[in-house]
C-alpha cells in the first residue's frame, strides 16, 4: 500500500513521524521549502512528552508527487483542502482512502468529492507546535477519533484503525460528525483565547466575559444542531451544557465549574 501525508507540520509531522518510526512506508509532502530541505538534510525531529526521535522520511514538494497512492492523509489548513483534492485526484488509486487530519468541517467536502465510504474524518487531540524547520513537538502523547460521516464501520475504516492505533491511540467514532462539531466548539474557544491573548481562566474571571462566552458557545452549538449534528461530550466539558434551551443560570454555572477545574 502506497501512502502519502500532505502537510508535514505540527500535526502531520508528529503523526507521520510516528508512523515512519514504526516502519511504515509513508511519503510526506509539504510546500514549506525550508522545512522540506531541512528534513531532507537532517531528518524530521519529533518531540513527545517523554521521548524524542529523528526519522529520515521521503518528503516531496507538491509538484514532485507522482504515481498512485492508496492512502492520502491531509493535514493542511482547512482553506487548502480543495486545492489538495484537486491536485491529488490524478495520484489516487480508484479505491483510495482520503483521511482529513484537520480541524474544521472538511470531511463533508472530502466525502462529496470521493464518496462517503472512502472519506475518513479524524479529530486530533494533541497540543502540538512546529518548533522550527524540521522540528515538531507535542506536549501530549495525544489520541485520535476516526470515522465516516455516515457513522458506519467499513473494512477501510478498520484497516486505518489498525494502522494508526499502534502509534497513537485511536478510537472509531460512530458519530464522527458530532465529534467534529464538538471539537469545533473547543477550537473556537481556543480562538477566543488567542484573540484575547489570555488564558481561559483569566478570561472567565470577569462576569461579562463569562456571559459573552456562554452566548458564544451556545451559538456554535445551535448552528451545529441546525446542521444536524449530535454533539458529543469532550474530555474537557460537554458542549450540550451550553445548549440554548438551558437557562442562562445553568450555562453560567457550567463555566464557573470549568474555571475551577481547567488545566491550561
């Protein structure tokens, strides 16, 4: 099986590096010239919480990709998804599986393009960063949820689970769409933190900010509901606790509990 991972940054580099270290034949691809040239010269360094290793993967620029691949993993920014699919269509076998290792709602786009049974979504739970060209780090060993948009198990999904689980704990989700929407509430919350340039407990210390946060997450939950998503509980909180049907007092109490227990 020929496999390629498009986007070898903070997510793709960590997952790809772990797969290469485990002995899998995986080609990496990235558009960042300094990153690619550093990996070609010195290898890809991956820092895990209690481990650090360097691998020497094959890594290509996008215009160097050739031949057909049976597995295509995408770890680029969401706005680049369509361009990757357009570019890779000539490099996929007829039954190739495409995996979105991205934040955001990219799985519906992939499923529309190649079919729901060949498209797999993934929710990545890691705290990762690109330290420098050729060097990525995660502050958690992390884990993945994978699944089809229709929620059913297939032989392709089971095979992907068998590939990933030994290198990063991976669970098959029967409500992938809902898990993705739940992660989207978390990603949006982090965006709020980045815009404010403050950690969440500091933001929550102000009552006006708590009210704003409750309204903000409630709106995301409501949009997800309109989009037919059944949101799932996260390790950090349950997005359903912010459903607009819950009273403002109940939603504020949820935030106060999160502020007491939050680890940032």
